[in-house]
C-alpha cells in the first residue's frame, strides 16, 4: 500500500500532483511520501509488538536526512555501515543508543567515531576487525559494546548479488567458529560482547530461509549461555522482500515475519534489533522522468527518457523489475504500445524495461518509475557527467526539496588541474 495514486486523472504523491513538482523542480527527481514511510514503519513495529525491539532503519536503503528524521520521529533507530551514514543518522536526530554500526570493512577511524558517538552496538564481522576495535577502544579508554555477526550459511534464495548469508559470502563469522570467537571477544580488553547479529540477504521472497538461520542462532545462544557467556541481544538484520509488480504470488509481509521471529525467540529474553530498509522505504518513493524522444526502431519502439542507469541502477545491475506508469491517467479506450524504456547513457544496459506495454506516449510526457524509494537515490552515480537528481519529500498537500539537484558545475568545481597542465 502506498500513497501514489491518481486523483482527477493526475498521479499524485499524497495530495500533490507530480506534474506540479516536475514544473517546479524539473526532471528527473525522486519523490518520497511521508504517509507511506510512516505506514510501513508502523506496520513493521506492530508486527513485532510484545518483543523488546529496536527497529534500526537501514540507512543504506535511503539515506536522505529528512527521510531518516521522519522515521526517527516515530521512534526508529538506525543501522549504519559507514562513518558517513553515522553522521547522517546523528544529524537526523537518531539517538546514539539506537544506532547499530554494521559493515564488513569498518576502518579504525570509523570505529573510533562510532565509539565517541556512543552507539548502541558495533557488529563485528571478522577477527582482525575485533582486534582493531579492541585497540581503538583501549586508546580511547572506553569499552566497545559489540554484537558478533554470524554467517549462518543458509541460502536466502534471492538475487546472487544481494545474498549475504552463505558460507562463501564475505559477511560475518562462520557459524561453526562463532562460539570460539565470542569467547575470545569476551576475554579481550575493551570489548564487551552482548549478543549475536545476522543478515542473510535482501529482497527475500519467502521466509523459509529464516527458519534455518534462526535455528542456528538459537543453538548458538544456548551453547554460549551454557558456557557462562552472556547473550542479551539478537540483531536479525533486514531482508524482507517487497512487491515490485512482477511477482505472481503475494510476498510474506511483516506480520508473518513477526510471527516467525516470536515463535523462535520469545522465550530467550533477549533485546531484539531489526534492520529493515527496503520494506520501509521501497514503496515510499518513485522516480519521475520525462520522455525526451519516442524512437521507432526497426524491431523495437524506444522511449528515451531523461533518467538513466546512473539515477536508478537496479534494472541494469540486477535486472530488477520496476513498474512504470504514466503520470496522466490513461483513459478507457486509450491505445497502448510496447516500448523499451531507456535512458540517454551510452550503454545498452541503460534500460529500465524491455517490451513493456504502456499507454501510447509522446515526447514531453512524464512517467513514474515505481518502488524506487529504497536503493534508488543512494546508489546514484555521476556517470556520463550527469549530476545527481533532487529528492523531494511530500507530506499531505505540502512538499519540500530535501536534496537539491547537484549541478554539473558542482561536479566540475571539485576537479583541479596539475601545475603542468595549467
Ligand atoms: N542489514 C544489513 C547488514 C544489510 O546488509 C542490509 C542490506 C540491510 C540490513 C537492509 O536490508 P533490506 O531490509 O533493505 O533488505 N542494492 C540492493 C540491496 C542491497 C542490500 C544490502 N544490504 C538492491 O537494490 O536490491
């Protein structure tokens, strides 16, 4: 459920017509709906009611400070994976004691920043990282609260590029060694292990992979405790899939996920941490783009639009499906055509969809690429010297530009010439 619906024939974000935003800020642009963000957060929180849970919004999915702040106002914490994301979460007003710092390659500088900020917990993914954190904590004269990220070696059955919980993936400590590493951490100076963490992948279309992972985590808690080691918190990561418009079957949602979590962990008496990203932000955002040309090719019709793979990379990177809709509601009896919707970048991979049936289009029309609120703007690049597009946040009948367009001049300004070329 989202808040991008037609009203009087015009696609709106809540009560604001997207065509009006386009006139104001130009295209392309991302637009997010406050009501959808809030709804998704509340549904997720509701599904976990009864647990002692902190919901740490995964900032990597959408790191706009206004988006994080919207969620923080509802009580959300943040899952961050870099010093940059940590800064954003703090700027958005997330309390440090609700921030979890994850990530496979945190540098000593980033670890020190996190310790100085007083984050809730740092999730450790390797022994060298554990040793580095111990050194940093000793230098600062503090104790680092850590979760040990365990790699449970299960197949999340999602896209190969976003599966993270198999033995061959770079993430976490092999579950077979986790006990030994946890015990080692407990004996290390400056380190206080409080629990375990896991994240097996993203865009999970079924919940069964969680069963195996949860079982391994549960077993581990039991053996650690039997050894006299305290396990007070469990961080179950993110990963719930969302509908992009191409799934035949309805996907399991937060309610079913919550049931599973409660069945597995209610009796352990642990504080629980969750790191949802996509399920909160995905359907809360769209990318609006304008048709530059309609090109009738020998075998295909192309809609060449002003957004490209640098603005939304998911279709080219993962062959991801995103619904594309017209911003003017098609009337009954309007003709459709089959189009490839493509951007202006000089690569065939710069394609949003192939052979998609859409209402007949003309140059100048506006289209919306749906479900672009997660892993959209955050993954943008400036390839082809295309500057970054603005982000707009809507709330009811109001909207605000929450990240201005990065102009080409801004990009050129950060370059300088060596003396021998001046
Ligand atoms: N926690 C950890 C440790 C993660 O690595 C991730 C995502 C999350 C939480 C949030 O997962 P979510 O709830 O959003 O599934 N760029 C890809 C997705 C990469 C996900 C990376 N990790 C895409 O566009 O599909």
